[in-house]
C-alpha cells in the first residue's frame, strides 16, 4: 500500500505528538510526590523535548517550517523578561 501522507505531513504529525508528550510529562512532573517517578518523568520529558527539536530542525532544513531570525534587541528583551520572571518566582 503506498504511503498516503507526504513527508511534511508525517513530520508535522511527529512534531505535534512530541510537543504534546513534552507538555504531558511536564504537567505530570508537577503532580507526582514520588522522587523516583518524578526523576523518570523529567528524563522522559527531556528526551521528548530533544526529539521534538530534532524533528523541528529536519523540518526547518526542508523548508517545511520556515523561521525568521529575530532581531538581537528582541532576543535580549525576551532574555531579560525570562530573567525577571525567574527572579519573581524564586
């Protein structure tokens, strides 16, 4: 049976699945009390996040997921906002 999906459709599906799995692991990490289970969930979340990034990079290389370079000022502003948020939550 021939493949009914394009490469872009398959990669998009994998990308979305990895993103959802990462979110699910992150959410579950905040709910678990067992340190060993939390550590396992964190490892799984990290692995999913790395897989998602690999798929994203493949899509970007194939021009399936076009991105633009952010101006340096916007990058600095985002970094500062995250540092501020981190400072407010600690």
